[in-house]
């Protein structure tokens, strides 16, 4: 066999000119493609009329223009710095401020993160859009496991406490403690709200799992005003009565971990209470509360569906009071125990999906000595008093009754309790809000005479009560509380309005006659 011959170009051209059968061509006339009719599962091509084609082109053009207009409008609105709100009326807080430029922060990326947080927190028409989103979610019954319902605002700067230790001293004193305290404590550290809780905002409290929490935001002006009221009272009472101050933390300050509070922009409440006390005169006997409760935070100290504390928590603070006063506390755990429920408190009306909150049980103990309370709702002209029990037995009350109202007859303008088992002439005046009710129920066996005024409702003058009833101890109880949400129902307690407003009533109580 001879050498292989190379096919030349002429031969190839001859082959290409050989005619092929029609089946070798597609509809488009291309070689090698199968005919359209032979393609499996393929429908015939649809044809459009000229009118339909024109309509489709018009709709495509209109849609493109509309989408571009919306995008342009959104970009324009986003670039309008003056349109970014600085305050949220819906959440009752100061929104994130635009960060100052810093080269180091820019290089490590934290500056751009702060800009992103600022934009997500202050975009134009924010409150209207957030409110609409919440309404839409509620309409479908959607509620996140964690949500922030109002009150998430910016705290004032809070102080460092030197070594970071509470202003505590030795135990078992001979009498009331009047030790000089540190008056140079600075305000609590300001914390920014974390960006990842943006979707948890609703309209007033923080919900985590099956419980809700009231958050605390430090207000330096209100703190100073509150402390001045107590200082003025102490000056008026000098040489007449001992003055005690009991500032209580909210449930969020005690029960939530500090990492959670930091993400919410909430300061350390123990540091805030230290600052409260540092603003008071040395003649005022301050009662440690935060560390006292924090040591028992694994116990049932606060309700899940209500901002109030339990009688057990009140007793622990009463023990702390007795230590400061130098007396033995009553044997609380030997008293008769009762239990009421299920109880659903104020949060139940504020959380969009309140069914996620676990119903509470009100557990109480009945003092061994004092049993009866006399009270006046109208103390302008003291007529015949109404009567109630120091701890009312509500065992047979309907489910979801106001079981928290079982203490000392509830919130009354003026209350009087006399203990027939104590005969030493001891007496006190408790100036309180609703948190003071279970507190008084635990301390009735420590005094022969107890007078209570609710500064939200009373028309009494402190000096008149002290002089008329030979009061020996004046006890100011106050809970550190955030403002009430703007959408709160009328039942939201006045004790949760801002501190300075609350204490304007107390200031009138402490004014000269």
C-alpha cells in the first residue's frame, strides 16, 4: 500500500456541494439540526400580533421607568441628611447620632459599621414605616421571641465607681448607718444600642422568651432632682426622724445578663443606684438593693407578665433595711403561705402576642402580728377609713384577677397599720409607689405604728404627719423606671412615668406647710 494521500481543498469543496435530504435541515435552514417537529415535548412557537407586541413593549418601558423612579426617589430620600430623624416618638428615645470621622476607625471598619447603624436607625419616615411593619405583623399574629416595646432610648453618661465595687460596708451595726459615702461617683457609661435588635422594636418593654422586662435609662437631671427632694426632706427632719432611702432596680436590671443590657444600650443599674446614693447627704441612710436582689436572681423575684416585684424580693430588701437600721428582721419563712393565680399583669396588655408570656403565680406570706389595714382614698378630709387585710386572701378570687392588689389594701392615698403585738412605741412613715405595697407587708412586724402615703395620690404634708404621729423613721421607696410607652393603656401605673415628674409630687409632699 502506498503512502497516504492528503485530501486537498478542492476535494473538500466537492464534498460540501453534495446535496443533502430535507430532513438534515432545521426550520431555520441550518445543517445538522433536527427538524422542529421532531424535538420531543416541544410546543409550537407562539406568534404575537403587531398590536400585542406594541402593548408588551409599552408595558416593559412603563415598568422600567416606574422602577427607576422609585429607586431614584429612595436614593434621594436616603441622601437627605436633614430628613433623618434624631428622636423616635414611637420608641420614646434619642436615635443614633452620625459618628465622627476617625482615621483609625475608618481603617479597621468600625466607622462604616457605625454609619450603617446610624442609617438603619434614622432612615427617613422611620416611625411611620416601623409602625406599619408592626401593624402588619400583628395582623398576621407574628411575634418574635425577643422584641423591644418602646423605651429603648439613649442614657445619660453614668459613672465609674472607682474600683467598681458597690458602696457597701460592714454588717451587724449597733444602730442606723450614717457613714460618709463617696460623692464623686461619675455617671454610668453610655451604651449604644446594637444594630441586630432593630427588628425587635415595637412600642415599650423588652420581651425575651416567656417573660417581659422593664428597662432602665439613666437621666442625670431626673436623678439630681430626686436626690434633692430627699436631701431637702432630711434637712427638714434633722433632729426629728431618721431618713432612709430605698432605690429599687427594675426587673430588667436584675434578671437580664449584662451582655443583653449592653446590646440594648442599657447601663448597669447597680452603678446608677450608686450614683443616686452618692448625690444624697451623709445624714440619709441608704439601703443596698441591687446586690441584695442580684444574689437571689435565680429565685422568683419579679413577675413575667408584670413590671412589679414579688413579696419574696421585697423581703430580701427588707432584710437589707433591717441590717442598716440595726434590728432583726421578722421570720418571714415561718409565716403562713398562700398562693394565687394564674396572674397576668400589665405587660399582658402591651405585648402584641401576649400568649408567649408564661402566666404568673402570686406567692405571699401572711405576717404573724399585724393583720388589719385602715386606708383613705381621699385624704383631703379624713373621714371614716376603709379596712383591708395586710395580706388579703384571694384564694377564691376569679382567675387573672389583680392578685398584686392583695398587699395593704392596694394603692391608697393614706394607709395606717397598727401592730398589737409590738408595744415599744416604734413608728415609721413610708413614702412609696406601688412597689412599696409588698415591702410594707414584710415590715409590719418591726413597728408598732406604720403610716404610708402614696406620693402619686396623697395631699398630706410630711412634716404634719411626722409631728402629729411622733414618727421616728421616714422611709422613701422609689423604683428606678423608664418612661411609660406612648401607646400604654390608661391602666399603666403612674409610677412608671419619668422620675422627675413622679417626684414633683413627692416634692410637694416634702414642702413646708
